[in-house]
């Protein structure tokens, strides 16, 4: 649709962007051999399937921070949570692992970053933190992994390494932590290492809804983890809920409402279920006509479907969209 776009690189592209640039510089324009490349040629769009993923994450060089002036990215962080009273200036994002093996019905992460979970070693992650800490006086970071604590041993090694290397830092996990991976040991270690802000994804107060979306977490586990995190007053957290899955009912909404109140949450972020293409949720919604995206015109119209709207995407089997709006407002 947008002729100003010449190329699209799907997913991780450390290797493929080099191959693309080499092809352009050589003038060969042999783009059909480049993994995961989408390109326009003579008015025709071709999308090469993404099949290659980097297994050895430590083989990827660290970003070359020397080619930028990091101070140009500073902004006003005076209102940020800052229990240690350290200079923040900006938050440097760290991606210590890629993808997630959970494959929840609504999540497209494994489609974007590959089907297998791959981790950088603890030492590799610590080297990047220490470099930024020593060379640029950077003391605030964001782990942007989709499942940072999936591998408990490695997460503990990172936490212990921060303390052993005497890195006085603070960090957050904006994409949240998987409640099913947490316990008292990991939470305490994260906080001791510098975690001050996170998000906990409960998704629904209904065990039936959670089971249907492949969110394998019990009600008892939810209460247990919230009891643990509430023991750390320096840790601020948001809680994620999603409403509007196809099998949502007034009863399941009531279960979510009850859980929010029983957990005594200061913040509850309630989003509408989003059916991303390629997910099981999208397939179900499409087959049962629960979404209206003008599908007869093709999936290229999805940009108009996902952006610029505040209403639910899905009409559940037994609810109206307005019911979801009313619940969210309540």
C-alpha cells in the first residue's frame, strides 16, 4: 500500500540487514535469497519467509555506544520512582533473551522473534551493564525481555553478578514478569539487585479464561506472588488484565473484578483483547466472525483496524462490546 517503503526486515535482523546492504552496494539486487526480507521490485511485493534465527546470542556484538552522544538522549526524569536517589537521565533498554515458549493464544511474540527461547549468558548481559555503568555513568536500565525470569538460574546469576561487580543500579521490566516463574527467592534477588518497578500479568480473574488462552497460572499462585511482592515497599508494580476474549461472560468479568478488589491493587491496567494475525485468538475470531476488519478486502487493511480506536476489537459470543467498555470504565 505504501510505495515509500522499499524493504521490510522481519524479526531479528543483525545478519540480514548486512546481507541487504551488501546486495544494494554490489548492485546485484538478488533479494530473493535474503531470509525474512520483504521487498518491492517492478511494482510487485515479495515476502521471503523468515526461517533463520540466531541460536548463540552471545555471538552478537554489543551495541557500539561510542558512535553516539548518549547525553543527547537525556530527558527529565525528576518525577521517576527513584528510591536510591541515583542519577537516571534515561533508561537504557537491555534485551537479554528473545522470544517466549509459552505461546499464549493472544501473543504474537513467538511469531516475531522465532519459536525458540534463546538467552544471552549472564556474563554477557553483565558485561554490557558494567560497560555502560563504568564508561557512561549509566545507572538505570530496562530489561525489555518478554520473559526475563523464565530461566531462574540465569536470572539469579544476573542479579548476583550485579552485586558482585558492585554495580549500584536501578532497573525495571516494562514488559512484565511471568508470575508462574516467580518465587520468594527470585523476587528478593531482583529487588536486592535494583528492581524498583515491574508489571505482573494476571490477564484474567477467571481460571476458565486463563486456561482457554493457555495462561497456565493458578489462583493460589497469584495470591502467593502478590503476598511476596507486597513485602517490598520499594518495589512499585502495575498489574495487567485483559478483557474481551471470545468466551468472556458477565460471570468471568465479575471474577476479574473480585480478584482486583481482593488483591487490593493500587493500579490495574485493563486492556481489550487484541487478535494479532497468526495467533490462535485471531484464527478463532476470524472463523467465528467476532471481528470486523473488512476481511473481504484482504489483511492489508489491518492498519485501520488496530490503530486510532478505543473500542474493543472482539465481540464475545455472549457479550456486547459496550459491556466490555462499561466494565473497563467501572
